[in-house]
């Protein structure tokens, strides 16, 4: 599995987060019901950790599931942000998660494992996007194709 696009998506996301961190002064207030920068970072950290957890469970020979509901819970996002040390700690955590996920381009998972269907429940804005089996390969590539670019745009929209 080639993870070049995944690394690029993480780099773009982390660059957007760093741009916000370097800004002096207040950021734009997110629209009603949307997340602030710290919550976006926490959400991505949780999604990345869940993806890693799913991949490693598969590598360990178990049948994992992939469910993103916890990554959208504000209390959980705030707790993760506090434990990570705020935005700076979250950026570091996400960068480390990215490195671990990008390691799946080698022998960490075989082609058969990457093609294994994982029972998944994926929500966005309280709407079901996916409810059913998704190959592990598609869960990982989905980060590069949709998840990270969407949250990169969300961060950049907070610039004054």
C-alpha cells in the first residue's frame, strides 16, 4: 500500500494547524455547531488513533470494528485535548500517528489483511455515511482522500 498521499494529507493538515498557531490574535469563531481549532485537532487525533487501533488489531489476528462516533463527542475531544497538552500537543500526537499509519506501506499488514472487510460505522453531522464492511485499505486511504482534506479546509476557514 502506497501511503504517499496519506503523508501529504497529514502534512497539509499539520501545516494548516501550524499556520493557525502562529497567528497572533483571535481566530474566526466557527459557525454554530462546528468545532474550534482545538476540537478539530482532537477529532483528527482520535480518528487517527482509532485507525491505528483497527489496523493493529487486524495485524494481531482479531476481527476489529471501525466506529467513528467517539471522535465526534465534544466531551471526549476536550478531554483528549487537555491530556495531550492543547493544540501543540495534539499536533505532535497527530504527527506521530501519521508516521505510524504511513508505516503500513511496508510489511506491517499484508495485501490480504489490507483487503479484509472491517465492520464500520461512519457518521458525519449525525448522518450515516457508511454502515457495513469496508476494506482496511479503504479506511486508511479514506483519511487521505476525504477526512484530512476536509478538516484542513475547516482549519483554514478559521483564519481571520
